[in-house]
C-alpha cells in the first residue's frame, strides 16, 4: 500500500462514525455532523445569494429595457420637456442598423405628453407610441390584464395600455374609454379604448406612461409616417454599453445624440450597484463564521486524537504526514457539506423559480416576488472559491496540533 493510500485509509477510519462511537468518540461524531451542516448552510446561502442578486438585477433591468431599450437616439436639443423633436426615420443609422455589429435590434417610437380626462378626473401622462416593429416580448411580462395593441394598417388603432397605478387613480378597467387632451395650438383630442393594464413597479413608468399606436402621435403632430421621436437600440451585450456607446458616435450625424439607459435612469442603476456591496458583506460574514466553525471542529477532533498523533510520531511519522491524515479527514467533512449544500440550494432555487413563493412589496422592491437566476459559471466559481478558502483555513488548526511533542501527546488524557 502506497504512502498516499495509507493516509487516506487512516483518515477514512478515523472519520467513520461507527468506529468513532466504538472507541468512545461519540462527541466527535456530533461535532463532525455539525461541521457538515455548517458547510452546507454556507454553500446554500452563498449560491442563493448570487441567484437572488442576479435574478433581481436582471428583473429590474428587463423592466427598464422594455420601456427604453439600451440606448435612445434622439434629436440634439436643449429641450428638457417630455416632448421630443422629430427625427427622420430614414437616417444613415437606420439604413445601416443591420450592418453595425453590436446592434441587436433597433425600433422606432414617438412620445408626447398629454392630459387624461375621465369623467371629472384629470391626470397628466405621457403617451408613448410604438409600431409593429416594437419588441414587445419583454414588455408583455408586465402585462397584468388584457392584451397587446391591435394595429390598423389603414389608420390609428385608437387603443391604449395603461398602468395599474393610473387605472386605480382614475377608476378605469378593461374596455373603458378615456379622452387624451394634447395641449398645443390648436388643442387636439383622442378617445382611446383601454385594452391592457400593466405594472412594472418602476414609479416613473407606472405613474406617467400610456402605450398607444405610434400613428396616433404622428397624426397629432402632423408628422406623417416619415418622422418619429427617435430610435431605441438594443445591444447584443449590455455589459459593453460604454464601449458600444462610444462606437455608436461614429454612425450619428451632428443633429442626433444618444442617451444610454444608465444615464437616463442613473439613480436606479446606482442602486443596483449597491446591491453588490450588500451581498459581499453578507458573504464575508458567512464565510468568517464558517471558517471559525471549521477551525473549532478540527481542534476538537484532533484533541480527541492526540494519543494517536503521539503514537504515529513515536513510530517515525513526520508532521507533514500527520497533517495529510487530518487534512483528508477534514476533506471528507467539507465534501459532504458541499454535496448537501449544492443539492439543497438548487432545489430551493427551483421551488422559487417556478413557484414564486416569496412575495415582495412592489413599491419598495419594484417586483412582486423574489426573482432568481441560476448561472452555472457563477456556481462553479462560488464553489471553487469557497472550497479554496476553507482548505486554507483547515491548515491552521492542523499545523498547530501536530507540533505537540510525542511524549506529551502519548501521555495526553
């Protein structure tokens, strides 16, 4: 039997719960199981923390992207109002959109402020007009009731989607009609039917925006079908927003400018970045507690095996050889903890992903449940990083105990 196999054999024997009980080390068995539970809980907390963080950030970003894309291209202007100057559809950017490598999709929109009048109630709003090219898949996740717009090829659809916030304020429901007053010279009016009610949880959207046919805005502004308020661009990789934003400048004429979504909703994205710091703090605390538990467990287990350490030294075993024995023993504990931790974490993830069982206050968290997202690369890195940290921690008590002189170790009771 090779030396390496000998270390493993001894470690397996002293890690065997049945054998430990036979030789009167029942307390060591209990401590070992507590160590396994401690490691498992650590893995569960770490993996679920990352799953919740990724899920939460992606859910919020998806809501914002569904309204504004990643980058908006508008007319260069000092106008700070919600009504944007007209942009011709057939610009060079629009014509070359399929040739620009970092653009995944480009869609048109038209935007105009107005006032809703429902019986005696009045509410200031912003109408966002979208056409058949609008990428509505992301937005439909926010749709609580009703359906998407039906477009009329021969004219305006005269339909609208309103937020649940506006519906409650004005006591509106599906099938109701509302009158939108556009304050201009001369004033214009539109009667629109409510065909859908949405809720994003993002206050700036839910409190102001109605979704309607882009032709309605074009007709009210006398734009015809060749002018819009701007383009909304979706990038192939949002993480390259800053880099792609610089590259986009090369395709923009002097009279067009871009608005990255991170600048337009700066406060929301800053808040999302702060979540990373919170998760780091939680993980540091959890890992510190786990490291303390591992050190305590190993000290207890090795103190109970002090006589064995003395005997091994008396027959010629070196400190490094004894260290390996206990390192193998600690490894069995850690691996069992990792196995159970990963199984439990993934099961809890599946339960929340499909069941959406944990509710949240939409007003405070922008989502009605805890969103989760499993990323296999994050899973690998989290397991690997935690294992390496725990492995380093395990050497501390092992190196301390094996330095006990053989005579004292054999006499230890």
